[in-house]
């Protein structure tokens, strides 16, 4: 079972799927950081800047070591630890994607899955 999950993760995090969107996000960060610096707290700015640096490292791995799955996973985890990317950047790339409710489970969602069984 573990190898199936690992194979799926490798496919989802592959260069073919994620490199282009991550490049686009990385290209938008410098301008976004400059435009929003005065409105961000130092903590927010540092978090977004750290996220930007991790995205640059991830893109470097995609370009130079695309089969280094452990490094890709590590960088993705560190990037996620920085929180969601700026909504402006995400909206520019995927206008219909709403990150504001990501990770929130509504009572309706729980009700709709109450009969769900894995085995």
C-alpha cells in the first residue's frame, strides 16, 4: 500500500505537473513582495520571502535534479510550513481557485461522507 501512495505522490509532484506552475509563482513573487512590503508586517514579509526562496530552490531541483523525489518532498513541505502563497498570485494563475476556505471542513461535508467506508 505504501508504494502505491509513494508512486502517486511522485506523479503529483513530478516536474511535468508542478514545475511550470511553480516557475510562474516564483516569477510573480519579487514584484508582489515589492508592491506589498509596506502593507505587510515584518513577520508576514519574512514568511512570504522565505516561501519565495524555497520556491526558487524547488525550481532549481526540478531543473537540475528532477528525479530527486526526497528533495522535492522536503522543499514542498517546508514551503507549506510557510502557509498559503499570497492569494493575489494564486488568483492570477488560477482565477477560480479559492484558498480562503482551504482546510476548513463544513458540517455539510461531514454529513455527505458519514456513510463512507474504506474497507
